[in-house]
């Protein structure tokens, strides 16, 4: 049993694990959509349907906890890509 565990541990260490995370905002990237989303987050944030937007940004700036988390991922070698839903559909 120990022999199999050592083999697995060696194999796992040799694996190339992709370190790319895609984040897709449930919002479109055009100026009109951005303005409506901005107003919606301020007027009635409870009904705003982009959870990633709510997690990553306040009304004006990036959330400090999110920024720390994002920076920790970058420090660990992760590549992060952020898309609005229309941009994601164009690229993938």
C-alpha cells in the first residue's frame, strides 16, 4: 500500500496542472449595459443578478478582500481572465 502511495505522490508531483481561471461576469460589456448595471447596484443591489460583480466590486472600487484573494492567486502562479458574458461568447 505504501508503495502505491509513493508512486501516486511522485506521479502527482510530475503532472502539469493548468492554472488558469476564467471569471465571467453576468453582464454585457457595452457602455449602456455598464451604466444600467452601475445604477442597478446602487438603487436595488438585492435584485442585481451578477454575483461575481457583487463579490468583486463595490459601487466604485474593487472589494479589498477580493483584491487580496485575487493577488494571492496570482502569487501562486494562476492566470486569471475576466470576461463579460458577451466577451466570453465571442472568445469561446
